[in-house]
C-alpha cells in the first residue's frame, strides 16, 4: 500500500503514524473525524452497493486472490519471530520504556 521502502521504514522504526500522515502516504483512503466515521463508511458502502454486483465480485476476487492465505502465513511467521524476541533484554527494555514514557535504550541482547 505504501511502497516497499516506506513499509520497511515503518516496520524497522516502529513509528506511530498519525492520521494525516497515514492518509498522505496512502495507508488509508479517507481521513475523517470520529463523528463522521460511520456516515462516511455508510456512504462508501452505498456507493459500492450501487455498482454492478458481478463486476464488484470479480474485482474483489481478482484483487484479493490468495490474500487471506498469505496473511495467515505472514502472521504465523511474524508470531514465530516475535516469540523469539519475548525473552530478550531488548523486549523488556522496550516495554519498560513505553510504560515509563521514555526513549528506549536497546542493546541488541
């Protein structure tokens, strides 16, 4: 969605992405206030529902393809990698830094 390089930057840095930036880099399609969220979502759903249903289904199948299976595989791999990190000093430091609202001091251990 955001391109390979930017995706790597976000993954490596773990940076939080505010709504305006998420919208600017293409991570989300629309940026609305909390009050406008439901009406905007309903309007989009109505717009899609008014389109040719056979075409919408065909597009969805084409665009999603084996996406669900790829997401399952990626999620399983990510869980395996994350599980390896739970017992590291860096994991404990990261949790402590978030809880103490301070920058983390990672050591690579």
